[in-house]
C-alpha cells in the first residue's frame, strides 16, 4: 500500500485508540472494525495506522480485499501465517467485497488461529454483520470504530493546511459539512481558481445536495482548458489511465500528454496505481453521470475512441495480455446497471489466472459432485457422458491453496460439428440445439458451432458473482481462438436473472432449443457469428450500453445522493436548524439530516427533496413521541410540540400557555433539545442487525 505524503488531519481519537491498544501489555481488543461511507477517509486512516507501525517497528500486513481472487485458496496465500506469536497488525480494507463464504472462512477458520498478540483491523462501508457482533467469541474481542465527517475544528485545520485563507472557511464548511473528500475537492478548486471559491457554492450551499457532484462541476469549468477537461473525462472512462491510452483516446497532436498526465496525477482525488491513474470511485461516478447528461454526444465520442483502442489491442494481443485488456474493455460499460451487476466487486487482476483442462480422475470426481449438487444426478450423468466423448471441452477454474488446488468453477464447451449423428441425439440439450441449427442456421462445410453445455461456479452456481467475470473472459477467448466459429449456444437455469444480461451481450432467446433434464427446464440463448463477427460483437457490446441506459431518461437526479455522516457537533447543529424550520418541508429537504442515516434508508434513491424533507419531519415527530411516552420527559415533549412542531407563536407566548416562568421554560427547552438530539443521534449511529 502506498503511504500518503499528506499528514492525517483530525481522527485524533481514532488514531489514539489504535496506538494505545498497541502500547498495552495485553491488547484490549483483537478486532477493530473501521467503517463509514465512501470518501469519509477510511483508507487515509489505515495509512496512518501503517505509518505508526512503521515508526514503532511493529510488523504490519495490509490487504485490499478487492484486489484478491475471491477464493479461500487465494486468501490463504495472501494472508500471513497465523502461527506467528509476536505483536503485529493485520489490516483488511474494502471488506464489503468479501463473499459470504470468505466472510465465514475468516470468522471461523483463519482469524481464530491468530495469536492474541495480533490486532486485526477490518475496514469497509458498513459495520460487521450480526454474525460477527452476536458471536459469543468475537463480541468480547470486537471494537467498533465508525468514521463520520470531520468536526469543524478538524475541517478548519485541513483547510488551513491546504492554504485556504480564513475568509473562505465558513462557506467551505457550510457547503461540505466536513466530508473529507468534499474538503479535498474544495481545496483543489480553491487553488485552481487562484485563491477563491465560486460565489454560487459559498452563498447557496442548499442548491447542491450532492456536494461531490457540485464541486466536480466547478472543477470542470471552461477555464480549466479543453485538453485538461478532456483528460479528466477520459480518466473517468478508463479503469486506469496511462500516457499511452490518454494520447490514443484524446487524438489531439496539439495536446501535451505528458503534462496532462502529470496534472492528473497531482489531483487529490486521483491515485497512482500499479497500472496507471485511478479516480476515486465517487468522483468517477459523478463525472460520468454528468458527462452523459451534459453532453451525450461527447461521451459517446470518447467512449467510442476507447472501444476502438481496446478492440484493436485485444485482437493483436498475446494470450497473456488479452485477459486484462478484455477486462479493461468491459469496464468501459460500467455505467450500465446490467454490467455493474455482473461485474460488481471485481478488480481487473482477479480474472487473470485463466482456466485449465482436466488434470486427472480427482478432477472428474469433483466436477461430478459439483453438477450433482447444483443440477441433480441426471445432469451429472450427462457430464460423465461428455467427459468420455470430448474431455478437452472442460475448462476448470481453480482456487489455489497451501494444501492443494480446489475447483471453483466450470465452463464446458462442446463442438457440435465434430459429433457423430448418434452423439447429437443422446443428450436432450444437444439434440434440441442441433435441430434448431438444421432448421434455422445450418452449418456450411468448415463452419463450427459451440454449445456451452455446463457453466457454473462451485459456491454460487449460476448466480452473479465475481468468478462469473472469469467465465466471461474464457468465453471471449474461445470466440477469438475458434476459427470459422459460426454459432454458439448458452443455456441458463434462471432466464429471469440472466435474460437482460444476455440480451445486452447480443444473444438471442432460442425457445425452440430449450430442454428439460432432471425435471428442470433450461432456457437457451444463442448467437450467429456469421451475422455479427466477434470483433463487431465486442463493439456492439459497449454500444448497446446506451440503449440500456437510455439517454432520453437520464437526468441529473439519477446521480445517487451520497450519505452525509455528520460529526456529533454538526449533527447537533443540524437538529436545531431542523426544529427552527420544522413546518417547512422545502427547508427541511436542504438540511444535511435529509442525507443522513435518519432518512436515506427510508426513501428510494429517486426520492425528491420534498419526500426526504417529509421523512425527516416524521423522524423528528417519532422521537418527540418517544419522549412523550416517558412520564419523566413528557413535559419536555410538550415544550417541543408547542415551540417547534406546532408553534403557538413566540417563546414568551409558549411559556405563558404552558404556565411556566420564562427562565423555567428556557431551561426545559434546552433540556428538551438535548434529549431529542440524543435520541436522534442514537438512531443515526445505531448498528442494525
């Protein structure tokens, strides 16, 4: 992990918790769970943890879960030996990418083997599941560390460190609510504008509920320059930008690509990774969504150039280079919901291992067990049949482990033109496919047809999972390697789950080729490569993204609102502000609480600001009702009701109506606001099972 060159701003309490635990003669806890929304500074804090370990000469091991093949074998190789007994630290980042099986393996197999001198840090967007928190063994060893926005003091310190003059501090704080990534963008924007901030942001923060999007909008102003603007847009399109692909897609001889690359690298929300420059994921999503909405023709121009660049490289690449290039190509379509669902939680390097053929009788036994488990004994029978006839058609995904490789997936392709007439009629799947070919797309001499008779992942069968990406890569490699490929068939057990993705991929639904095995009917999709070649198919794969998204329906509101994780200080101020404008839903809609955990889990992503304001109203009313239900606090609830929820007028009039002296009323009101705020804060910070 590359350590940040910038000092950590804020997080004194969090860093002290970590350092004091390491100084203790006995670790006060063995498992530290750091969690918070995207852009809140989790990785920066982990970098500070690592830096402390380096200074104190404490061995530390860091793993980004997204960058590891999601198998027990790969994790076993990447993780340190559990038998080391000296004081050390193990940090796992982006644990939301863990599959349920890996989560269970860590919790029940690997971590219990670690010595009591090992401090484990698990970091992700959400708290650990109830399986961890309610486990009798882990609950006693677990310390939860939620990260929220920076306090005003911490945020000011960051702005000072970045060189913003005090004149701009209040407007920057009001606009960002202390969100770390937003503060980074504000500072970048300030320096880009030679020491100022846009007046529309500083004077009207309520006009931009999505702070990150608004700041990126300002970073992309015309004064940025045509070449710099294009470079940032291209960087958002690609998984990783280099000088080479930047120049090829920019296609402008007047642009200084080396200077542009250096400028991109200087931006605080771009990281230099092993394969090039990578945008922060929130910044990428906002930039892409904005470009599609603002200038769809330009988006398609840049995306088309990127497709052309990668297609040319794919078809001329070596076998070793091709898998990663294919993944880079697929990433160009990451805006499609279908593609996102298929390739969620994947890093390009996860699918590089490739598949292998059968290694011996043990592979056959393992494959049969896999088929019997997922599809039943009749499917296992047909697997045995085809292994006897065409064993070379089996491509196996393997998960390495210290003991032995285990099978993690299967892709079985059968060349129909090579089969005898009898072999084409034995298996109902192949028989239906051959009948379809003869009736609708007969093969000519020398042409070939492939049937992917079996495809599955050991743990998840045909469900969307990270390993499905590797199966996709293997299919594309086969399309490229098979000379005169004319037709391919692809059966699915659940067409409802895969229909959209396969239609997106250019396959047609072939109902005449459906078949039944073991009482289960499989839906079949197919593609005629004589009509659309593999090269043209790859191009259409990305072009059809626009049809799936639909430019005409894409609105700026479609950009997901980020969760605002206010500091406790800012949360208290927001509650007081919400009470003062309680009857006004439009005003409540612009309150930062409308983007907090109090509200967002209760509304749809497409909810209007007014709907969020209505939910915030309801949450406050529920909290007041909770106070009302407690005899000791019912008087406080009445004070809130008549002062804010259903105001009777001035505070003097409310005191008179309640029959309270002014000093007593004010004391009750202060206490009521404190009690209400504490109730709402408990809901905001509660970990739900």
